[in-house]
């Protein structure tokens, strides 16, 4: 249940109705308080501000403010939708969710709408001298309205600065790359220390006839797995003496009746328990980054692929994406990946899951980029240079082995595609330098300076 609530909350944070709606409710509450104080202390009997007790002047001001704010709110909404459409077309629809989570745009829209609503409510309370009970001008409410108007002007100036800044490519990529690094810190809090890290996880001893005696837990809807209540599954496994193997992880697309969990032994699992296990999976129409760090990585890969397309031909945006992807790889390489098996207090196996590992992340990055970078000499050279500067920062032999395989695959892919001998020579020098770092022992390259490619440039000059 907690995971479902957290998933829905993440979706609401990426909407344009939550913050403006909450701020509108706040405007109503503020009006009720101000109006009550005006009535209780009879502040309308005193000459406050410039309006004195003239209902006509108060009405004119409030009418002007309300009409202006609803117009400004409409313009701001149009500008926001235009920026969203531009970002979606230029950088891909995957980035739309990150852009809609932007708190600055949401607060700006909320400020304009809340000020308009507050002004409208105050306008309804102004009474002229001809009204029963005499004239009434809520001075405190009008004073607060003037404060909100001045705040709206400041927010408007901020909004016009914030929108072009938020769709700047460097800021967009920094936001996505920073989200991944923060997610790595949350998902993998333990850093690899100075001691010898574990190279390979010990094999998990599954119960005898695990596959034959397991019950297949199927999902009942189509869509992307947005989140999994792994803590709930672990508690169910402990309470019912089960072993659960999670076949699919957040980010996978599943169709109706797809097997998501193998539950052993089958005779302990009732239909209700099977439904509870399946209910631990939150499935939706779109993929999210809530428990899926690879979603953010694929956002960067998609932006790089679009930048290298014939229509855009923007290799420098792709190079910026590669910089952040390299930073993400280094961030994950320095973390202790949790084991795939989870055990109870008696050291009995309960849940088997497949966490995001350095191997999987590296495969996603380099296999995703290689088909696009091989035809652009600048990007191909930079990608190989990224492998070179990542290499000294890896902690295990397994990580270096994986990166070496991708360096070799990139070299084979790009060798025949580079048009100029100069680019090919620089590329080959970087490749040899990367292999040198990747073949050293950890204690040898821990304090080594990464090699410089300037000598290759000078040799070709």
C-alpha cells in the first residue's frame, strides 16, 4: 500500500493541477481568515490605505486585478505548454515528465490562479452605501490582495527568466544526470571501501525442484511496472515460509497474464495469497523513474540519439550526454551493489531479485550509443575518451572486464567508419590508453594520473 501511495504521489507531483490546486485552497482559507478579522474587529470603519471607505474604488481595483491576473495566468499557461511541446519535440517525450515536475512553473501558475481567486472572493464582499447594513470595504483583505499582486509581479519576472533557463539543454541534462546520481545514493547507500570488494556474488542455492514445484504468479493488466513493494513481498515470504523469485523488475513492460513471480512451494499459496503477491506490483501506462534508474539513463541516450540524427546533427549535445552518462557509471561503480538474494533472520532464502548492476548499466549505455556514435568522428573519439577516464575509477576486476569489452566493441565498430586518418589515430591512441588502464591492477592505477591525448594531436600536427 505504501508503494502504491508513493507511486501515485510521484505522478501527482508531475502534474500541473496539484500545486495550483493547493495554492487555490490556501487562497480561500486566507480570504476566510482576513474577512473574519475584518468583520470581527470592524476594520472597515477605519481609514486604511488609500481606499478609505469608498466601495467603488475598491471594486474597480479588485476587478482590474482579477481580470489582469486571469489574463497573465492564461499567458503563463500558454508559454508553459509551448515550452513543454518544444522540449518534447527537441529532446524526446521521455523528458516530458521531468519537465512537468519543475516546481518553478507549478508555483508560478499557482500564484497567478490563487491571487485571481482571492481577488474575486474579496470583490464579492464589497458593499456599497445603498446596500443593507451600509458600506463595507474589507481593508485587511484588500491589503493582503495588494501584497499578493506585488508577489505575482515578482513571480512573473521570475517565470519569464525560468522558462528559457529550464529548457536550456545543459540544465536539462544536468537535471537528469543529477537525478540518477541521487537515486544511486538512495538505492545503494553503501560505498565500496578501501578493502577488497566482492568480485562475484556467491551462487544462490535454490530449493530442490524449485521451478517444477513453484506457482506462477501472473499480472492482471497491461503496462509498465512502475514500482514493486519489495518489503511487502519479503514480509509475505517470511510469514508464509515461501521463496519468491521476481522475474520482472520496475521498468519492464508486461502484458496480461505475464508471469512476474515464481512462488515456492505451490501448495502453500492460496488464490488470495497469489492475488496479494501480484498486487505488490504497480503497473501503469507510462514508465517512471521512481524505482527505475535505467529510465533516466535511457532519457540521456535518447537525447544523444536524437542529437546525432540527420535532422538535428548536433554532436555537442550528444557529447554532453556522454559526459553525464560517464559520471553516472562512475557513481554506480563506487557503490556496493546489494545481493540478489534476501534472507530472513534464520538465514533462509526468501526473495530473489535482480538489482541494477554496473554490468547492466554499462551494457545499456554503450550498446545504446554505439550504433549512433560510430558515424560521427567527434562523438566516437569522445566516447572512447570517456572510457579512458572512467577506467582508473573502477574498483573491481569485473567492472574493468565489462568496460574493456565495450571498448573493444566500440573500436571494432568505429575503425572503418572514421573518415580522416587524424581522427582514426587519436581514436586508436585513446583506445590503447584505455586498455592500458583497464588491464592494470587496482593498486597500480588507484593513484595514477589519466593519460593525456595531447601527444597524439601533436604527432599529427
